[in-house]
């Protein structure tokens, strides 16, 4: 059985698409995950995964640079065990590009714009699988629009939607700013008790909240996406594609701090294509939350959804042709 190395690190947007892809690839290939030691993937990937001992601050000190060279040398020897590499983006794309000559390299780009690491690694990649149409893409000739395979990590399960459930979720890394603004509403006298609320966050929250409010750590997306009547969400591409798959009425609050403003570009695309409303982070607060909840039925009515075929099957077809 041929072997594939799947690499991603540091955020759910990079990691979860590869978990979905593996569920399809493992039927015909032996898959191994590659991540960075001490990052969130160490808690998510299976025990037989490879974790690189790299310091985040390697660019700022000589010890880190020396360590990176050692890791790259060791990976260059180890990578010979595999027939193909796939990167979920981020720093792992840079790592793979340094040892690409050993095996074919494929990249996954989740956002509307190529990230810096994928832009760097794109020159060496055989193909780039895009979740969304990429703007200003110098590698358009090797890019295939497949969609995002993240949702395929979930088992198919039908959960009845609760129209009275309002969910707040701000990505796998969460957002302290949005959390604080959300708590202002949830602890205010304006809290609409005709609804009940689910707050998903990686931060610790004071339990002194109304009984209508449940606080949970970040969960597998299908649980709240299938169940909620309305979701307030960041605009990372992986989250957006899961929202689209489960046809969940949602309000998008793109982060203004991410590189190249890719969340704002993602949100604008989803607004034009599917009519998702956007709230800018600076405008997000009690008034905006109340208005969105009050307009929930109109928001739901205006949304446009389409059925999504399997992104992983599209990706696997290309991999099959490459390794045949």
C-alpha cells in the first residue's frame, strides 16, 4: 500500500481539512500525519503521527535556525518512506517545500487568497487544491477548485435543528475580543430569554451566567452547525465551508487582524454568493447581536444554499492519477 504524509499545524483551519481528507484516502493509502511539537495538533492527531521539534521563534535566534536545519535534514531522510506529501497550509507548507524534491507535493489552500507559505511552496507543488476561488493566483494553471474536505471528518448523522438555539463560536483558536463582547450581551438585561445560547470557546468563562446559557470548549462542528437556529461565527474558510455544508443560518464576523485580510475576503465572497450577513468586529456588540437575533427569520429566508459534492473524492482522483 502506498504511503501519504499529511502535514498541517497550529490552527483548525489547516488541520481539520486533512482529517476529513484522510477518511477518504485511508481506503487505498496508508496515511501519516505531520505536525509541530507543542501545537494543538499534538492533541488531535493519532499517536503514530510525526511531530517536529521546532521553536516558533526560530527566525529570531540562531539556536532556532540551527534547530530548523537539523529538523529539515532529518525530515529529508524520513520523507523517502512516503510516495506523496499533502500540506494543509501554514508553516508546514514551507517545511515541505524544503524537501519537496523527494516526493510529489500537493497543497490545500482554504482561503480566497494564497497564504504566504503556500505562495512560497506553490512553485514546487504539483497541484494546489482550492476550497474557494483564489484571487490574484500566480499558480492558476496548477490550481483545482475542489472545495474544503473538513466536514468529511464527521460521520453522517442527522440532528434536528433547534430554532431557539443561538450559538457563538469564534474558531478553534477563539477570540478574546469577541468573547468579551458576547459576554456583555449574555450578562446584560437585554438578553432575550425566548432563546437559549451556546458559547463555544477555548477560554475560561465565569460560570455565573443565566441558566439559558451553556458554555463548552470548542467542539466538532457538526454538533452545533446541524443543531443551531443561528450561529455567530468567524470567517475562516474551513468554518465557512462547514456552515455551507450543513446549511446553517449564520452571521459572519471576519477577523480584521489576520494576514492579507483573508477572512474579510472570505466573508465578502460568501455574502455575494450565498447572502450571508456580515458584522464588522468594531460594530459587533449588544445592539448588533440583538438586531441579528430579531431578524433571524429574514436572514434564514434570504440565504442561498447549494448541495456540496465530496471535495475529498475530487482530491483523491488527482492523487490516484499521480500515483498510478
